[in-house]
């Protein structure tokens, strides 16, 4: 009886330790920073997405250009991320990016918008999709943009399929 009790105790301990190890290996969202740390993360339908290239480095490409103050001016900003399989991108076109401001995401010039590429399936925002981009920091001297976002997007090949991108955060240098 004592041997059976010991066996079950060891089995339970082993299961407990193994479940802890698996949780430690699951990706975590990066902290929300504002120092140009070149971080990006979000949840795609509840699963954590953190970009990495094949060498373990952040899989982030970021560009931001000031287009001027006149008609069609503002910022063109493009943040594209990949983990080798999936891509998430945020883009602004002709949009003033001011610290502390929120911007609706729409697939139109003068707005911010998001895209998601799952393997070879593209999800884009269409008229019934929505989202929000919040700019925490836009330091034009140090070339840093940090903020948060969320959006929904529709499969371009099957309008009945949608994806929800939530808890997005980025802290990039351009």
C-alpha cells in the first residue's frame, strides 16, 4: 500500500512539473515599453503572436516617413512583423500621429489599418471590420513610435471567416 501511495505521489509530482514547464515555454506578450525597444506582440484569436526571424531576432520591419503638413500630408508608417509563418502589419497613410491620440483603423487613405497573413491566407480590414490604434509615444527626434492596437479583419477569399487581433503593442525605432 505504501508503495502504491509513493507511486501516485511521484506520478502527480511529475505531471505537475511537466505542466509548469510547458507554460514557461509558451510565448508571452512583450511588456508595453516606450524606449524604442523594437518589440511587437498581439493575440490572434486569443493566441500570443510574437515576431521572430529564423535567427531568433525580432522579425520586425518598420518605416515611418513624414509626408508634410499640406493636403495628403501626415505620416506614412509601416510596421510589418513575421514569425516565419504568420505576418501582422499596421500601416498609416497620410495620418498625423500625435502622442496620446487614438485613431480608428479602416482600410482608407487618411486612416490607420491592419492586415494579417496566415500562411498564404490574407485577412484585410473591410467596411464592417473595425479597430483602434493608440499612440503612446511619437518621438520624432529619437525616431520612436510606441503604442497599442486591436482590429478585426476578413479573409479575402472567404468573407465568412474573420480574425480578431487583440492586446497589440509595439515599441519601434524608425
